[in-house]
């Protein structure tokens, strides 16, 4: 086991083009608009709707297409960014997503599109039947899990338009799901040409972290709880009623996003509002870590980026701890909007409820609600790196002396049987034995947990700079791929740049070259085109061979 996975509604790998017809001004340099004068979400959507009508040709929109709003960002100066998905003749378009950028007065400034190709099909009648596509997906699922006696295998094909892999074409997107011998979920999504039957792409759709509590990893931490009669519930009314429950060592049975049975999330309760003992033998201890991780992740996104909850809608998620038996994983699941943690097997991993794991996994939910980076190829690596980067930022933000901020991923959960002191190493990703330090044309062929190394390396260099040093008592030695010397700008600025790039400029098809452009645009917006931060972003990307 060398990676944390997550479950989400994923999309296939993409080769995309960002189309920008105007350049956004540096919003952070302009005076902040009075809150009463800033456009509301509804106003931004209305302005964008007008822009869609006026600029339909530029956006590739035709009478055969419809759009739906996925996310809205309104900057402090009133600049608006509205993200859309699209359909073609009522079929979802993979790679049809785009972001419209508007001035504070609602005037159209430009757009970023996942792909610039025109979407037009002669008809939408498949030559390959749905059952045939489902059968091929099941074979792909079995092939991806060699030696496993999979149980309860099912597959659901959906007709889509694939605009991500060259000329748009009709395709079957099939989600094949099953349980392994331990009852844990396995899943694979297969994209098949609906006319020729050729496989277009396939990817793993299990994308693999006022009372007080005594936690396993973070010491004694504050907790906001809810009173219920004479007891307390581990439910936080200040953070969207986020709560933590006991999965009772059971697992889920879910097919096509419909769950016939789920492991429970029996709400933890306590008599005195002092939770856990800090020992794994007390089931509440892991719950304390999970709730604390959710709290810190919520607070990080809200206080640093102004995002109110994972989906930006103020609604809380929930946690399940003690999932399965000896389950060496943790995952975020969009379908339940919940976070699930295994207890580990004790020799490879301990309970997977560490702070950076929580920040990592819940950040997959943020990505899903914003850029929806496809979970395959280079975009998949960027998806995983986004979670590593923000998991690290959450850890730094929490400023917890028991689990201090660092650039190691999962250092608290590994045990001696894992053989390494952490899951991943941002200063030199190749120290895990698999991850890439530098970009090359073959990076997209790696597992997404290893192609993520390029962006993780970039984020470390941009934060701390190159060479040997000690940060917070941890020794690092980060090389560059081009022999250059990079000077860091600090992790706080890196988090802000990456968040703006993710929520404003990246799309489902963004690859490493596109990530460079997106982060440069973000740095320009936040700090100015001639700033030291802008130059540092360019230098850090060059240092990992992304140009």
C-alpha cells in the first residue's frame, strides 16, 4: 500500500486547450469593493448567462447544446468567474466544461475551455450496445485487480460525448464496481467508442487523509459539539453540522452510485464532552482525529480562501471511522459527501485519521466541485497533487505542536512494515521509489499518485526553495531538474496561488503546461505580473522541467 485513494465522480484523461480572449486584471491589487456592492452569486450567474448568449460562437455553443452552472467565484473587487458543464443533445460532454470571466460590472472578459474543438455529431445512436460496453468494462475491472476474487460485480454504461480525446465522438462511459475478498470497494471507469468498440481510456474511480478530545495524533484538541438532552453529540453546529460516526467495522455495498447498504455512521456521543483517551483501544479517539481534521480543513478553506465548506455552500460533510477490518485506506466519496477512514492493519499503517490525510481527502471534494481535474494522465496527477498540497497547507494552518506542519505526506500513519517514514515526500518525490521529480512526456503514463510528484516538487520549491535545509526541525534537500537555484516565497502564498488557479483557471483537461499557465495567471492576479511571486512561479515550474 503506497497511496491514499478517494472516491469521486471522475472524468477521463484529457488533452485540452485553454482559450482566453482577454486577460484578467490583478484583482488583488485593486481596491476591495464594499461587500454591499459586490455582485451576488445570482447576479454573477445572470451576467454570465448574458455573456453566453453574446459570445456563443467563441464558446462553441450551438442550439444542440445546453449548459449548467457548476461553481461561482466572486473576487473581492467584484470580478466574477462562472464555471459551466455542457451537454450535447442532452448527453453529457466530457471536456465540455468552461469558465467565463466577467468584469465587476458584468462585462465579458474571456473564458477558459477544457477543449476548443467544435462539438457536432451526425447522430447519437450507438453501434455498440450498452450491455456490450458493460461487459468490456467488467473485464477491465478484473484485469486491473489481478488475483482478486471479485464479488458483486456490476457495471452501468452511460452514453456521453467524448470531447477530451481528439475529435468529439459518441462514447459509452461505464462505471464497473465490485467488492474485493475483504469486502472493500473496487471500481473502474471505462470509456469506449460507441461506434467502433475501441477503448478510449480507463481509470480507477476509487481515487486513492466546545468540548475537547484526546486524539491519536494531534494531542488534546478543541471540539464544538451539540447538546442532546443529558449527552453531547460529536456534531459541530458552527461548521455546517459536520459530524463523526462509527462505521462499526462494516463496509458499503454501492452500485452505480446507488447504495443498497452502507456502513453506518452512528453518531458518537459522550456524557461529559471530553472525548477519547488518545489510545486506539478507545473508539472515540479516532473520532476525535477525524472531527478535528474536518474542522481544520473547513477553517483553512474559509479563513484563507473564503470558501464556506467543501462545496462552498456552507453545508457540512460527515466522517466515518472504523471502516472495515484492518482497512489500509481512507477515501472521500462524493455520493455521500462523506469521509471514511480505515483503522489500518497495525503493521503497515495505523488508523488513517491523521490531519494531512483529512485535508488531502476532503480537498478531493473541493476539486470535484471546481476544476474537476480528470483522474487519469497528467490531469489526474494534478488532481492528486492538489490534495497533497492542500493537505500540507491544512497541516501548516493548524499549527499543532503534536503534528507540526511539514512537507511529508502521511508521516503519522505509517508503521515499520511500510518501510519508509512517509507515504510521499514533496521536496524530492522520487524518495518514495515511484514518484516523478521532473516532468517528461511519459509522466502521464504513471499512476496518478506518482505523476503527482512533479506538482508536489514544484509546490515545495516554490514554498521553501532548492537545496539542503531544515524547516521546522525536518531536514530537506530539494534538487532542481535544470540545475537552477530557486528561492521560495513561503507556503501561505503557494496555497493562495494554487487555490486561485484551481478555482478560476484550471479545467477538467488541464495538464502540466496548463497548470503552469494557470498558476502564473493566479500569481499575476494576486501579486502582479512584475512581482517576485510571479517570477518565482515561473522559476519553480522551470525547475521541474515544465515550460
